[in-house]
């Protein structure tokens, strides 16, 4: 996490101990804070929050549509849903330095790990501000040739690691007795396996429906997953460049609601 070696950590701890007293004690399981260490950690965390607040407010002061924005969104959303839109935004606002970072974890806006996030979430941090949109939806897919040329007894599923927000998906599928041959955590890698005809699978409608050789395995309505949110920190909500990007993202996603929801 720190990006430094164990030796450097040990040397810095020794320097802290010699300057401040016994802040940490070494025990068989590692280093643990003493009562003094806990007090100093509490002070350090308050100092960190003050520093981060100052940084956010400094970033929020620009009255013009210029400056940097760090946007965090899931890789699948960036790759299959918003790439063209983000390029268009960059062309429309050349004075804004838009940096796009992909992640599935909910980055910490309080620590300025991003300025704006697009995420699928049930309950994002309540102090953040922005817009709740609509849920992503998923259903069953397979490559047309795989389905036509594979005997039913040899059909196999490519699945995520967990059932997520769709418990019992296998039992409810058109092929409940086909075994799971492979579990892949990454949604993009799972999608590519589907496109290559390597098995049956669950797929996000916005990724799978545009693929010409992927077909749905059922006529049942796609299953809703987490809602899309476009969020920022309260300290940044009135910054012109942040407001402009958020409005742009909300508009772009709304135009794709039919695709995301799997409507035919």
C-alpha cells in the first residue's frame, strides 16, 4: 500500500519511536499501537481530513471551464458504454484535462481519489451528491454457433465468482443441469469468452446485445442489478467543470437507457 520496502518501514518506525516515544510495540503478529500511538493516530487522522478538505476546496475555486477532473468508472462502462462520449467531451472542452481511471471498487472521494464517479451501487456513501439513474440488467447469452453445434450434454457455463444480486440464476436458467466449467471474476474477460463461443453465460445487456453472434437464451425480462449513480463530493458540486461533466454523463447515460435496460 505504501509502495516502499519492509526495511524502509522499519527504519521510519524507529525514527518515529526515537522522536515521539513508544508509539508502537512489536508483538508476534506485528506492530500494534500503544495508548500514546492511538492518541497520535487520532490527531493524525484529523490533520489528514483538514488537509484533504483544503485540497478539495482549492480544486473547487476555478470559475472557468478549465482545470483537471479525475473521473472513475468501471472498465466495462468505459469500454462498452461511454468511450465515444468521453472523447466527444474532451473535444468539446479542450481546456478541461479529463483523466479517466477504471476501477470496480468505490474510490474514496473524501481522499480525492477521484472528483467524479460513475458506479453501480445499492447504497453509496450518503454524504456524496449527484444523481441516481437506472439499473443495469443482465440475462443469459451464448454464441449462436456454440449453441447450435454443441450437444446439450456438453454445454458448459462460464460464470462469475458469486451469484451477486441474482441468487439462483443457474437453477432459473434454460440449462440448469449444465455444469459451470469456469469461473472468471472480471466481467470483460467473461464477456470475451462468451463472444468467442467458449460457453454459456450471464451478460450485461449493454455489452452483449450489440454483439451480432450472441443470442439470448430466454425471452424472460432481463434481471435488474445495481443502479447507476453519478456522484461527486459536496465540496466540488458547484465547480463549473465538475457540474458540466456530471450533466454530460447523466445525459449520455440516459440516452443509453434502452440499451442498458435490455429493452428490445
